[in-house]
């Protein structure tokens, strides 16, 4: 079975790509994506990229779908203000800024990119334009199942905003009706905001990784039962006591 992951840190299995060193991860901190591949004895083909924009997922799909036939394609819907870069040098700086990671600006070009990025966000960025373009990208991704009827598509919103937006455009595949950021917030972390929780992979605890893995595995195995439906998620399944604190105050 070929499973493809297209998105950001929530489906990033090779987060070491900019340092060329894979950290030693305790068994209970292995990401749900890696657990899924292991459970299906599936080969590693492609990964999300932490801090990346929605267009990065599109570009990766366009690249890898020409080389492989995917039995399962899993997309995340990330934050709408993120930027895309075609070169790894620029991408390295963009993603580090989004994730609030300290990086070395080793060349003059690195420094120029950082200055340009600072000026963009302070002087040029348009919230309205970003949201408009982002909505079109989400819509484009949600239309893929019609073009690839033999692939099982699973769509995972990262944010409450993308959760609501994706439900407007969803028609085929399986849309999971939840937001990853709700799980992360409930476990005491906000994506891209310091301080970070040490040794945490993909903004989730090991217990939550396993529960997400179980949920996605069920969707894949029983895909015909869920196909072309919105998969309703009760957050209680993740056993997170503070789950509704900031996002759903009316459900406390």
C-alpha cells in the first residue's frame, strides 16, 4: 500500500531535513504517521514539512503523484498566512520563522531573505488576500478525489478556521471534522509560540499520536463506509480534560 502525506508538521516524519540529523525519538513519541506506515507495512514515500504553506502540499502532490500511484493520500490544512518558496535555502528560513526556531543565517543571501521576510509581514502582508488565496487552495485539494477515484483521500484540518472552511467545499473523500490545534492546545502547546514542549514530535503527545493513528487506520480500513462523508469527531476520544478551554467555551 502506498500512503502519501501532504502538509505541514502534523504529517512531517523527517523534521531533521535541514540539519541532516534525525533525533532519537523514544518509542512512545513516534508520530502517528510513522505508526500508520508500520501498521500497514507501507513504504515511506513522502512527508509533510513543518512550518510549510498550503501550497507546499499542492506542489508535493503534483510532484509525487506523477511518480507513484497512491492508494491513500492524506492532506492537512495549515495556517493561511504561511509563505511558499521553491528553493530549499529560502524554504529553510520561511519554515524556521513560522516555527520560531533559531537558525544560522550563513550567507549574505540568507540575511537578505530574512530582511525581506520581515518587511513582507510588517509592510506588505494582506490578511484578506491570504485568506482568499488559501480558500482556493483548500478547494483545489478537496477536488482531487474526483480526478483520482482509485485513491482514498483523507483531509485533516489543522485549525478551527480551516475546519469550518473545508466543510464549505467538501464533496468527496473523507473530511475529518476536527482541528489538530485543539488537541495541541489542550496538551499545553500553541503551534509556533514559545515555549515549546521538549522532545515533542508533531505537536502531540505519544498517547495522542496513537489515538490519531487508530482513528486514521479505521478510516482507511473501512473507507467505503466513510467515503464522501464528514467524519464527526468527539474530542472525548482523545481523553484530554482541558479540550474545550479556549476553542469551545460553550461546551465546558
